[in-house]
């Protein structure tokens, strides 16, 4: 299977990064987490120091080097596992959800609205190595429908 191709659609922090030409990396079905009434895609953006790929590179480079993956490769592989749990999260004025995709890996997602299409989506804010705290309770199960037909065959090494 050929490796997925990750392409930034620009250099602006809000520009998307596509995987094999798709801006939607995964689709979270409606009613998966509280107050989510519609299917919502997961998208990855170029970002800056506070979110997206640039944030992940700036803040988690040592871990990524240990994993021997780029942020896009690791996000793609983790989303391809098609199982995990959602946890509630709060960071300052942001309400986020954490997606536990393996025993020690979380994606931090934030609900956003695409200003061009008015479509809601989850943006990957960060990704890091961490286990949930003992008192953290899941609020939903991660089960995604992928827009890319190759997603179910992506590497699963992490």
C-alpha cells in the first residue's frame, strides 16, 4: 500500500492539510459525544504555536522523534485504528475533547466552524503522550467513518 500523501493547502494557520486530497481525515458520527447532533469531520490545519501541526512540532518534537513519525503520519495512524474513547476537556476559554486512541496517546480536538462553508468540524489542536487520570470518565466511544477508502489499511504500529 502506498503511503498517504499529506499536502498543506497553504501557509496560513487556518489552511487545511489534506490526506490523499481530502480535507476530512475522519468522520465522527452524530450523537457520539454529548451535544453533537450531526456527523462531524476531523480536520488538520497548519496551525501556529497554539494549535495544529506547527504546535505539535514545536511542543512535542522529542516524542515524535522517538515515535519516528511526522505529526501527520502519527495522526493518520491513530485515526486509522478506529477505536478509542472521548474524554471531556477544558483549557482556558476553549472547550475541547480528548480522544484516547491508544493507552498513552491523546488527540486534542476542538469544535470549529469553517468560515467559508459554515460547516462544523473538529480541528486537531494538539497530540501528546499521556494516559487518562483515574477520575476521568469517557463521554463517548471513538468510531469513525473515513472519507478516504485507504484509511482502514493505514499503518498501525503505534
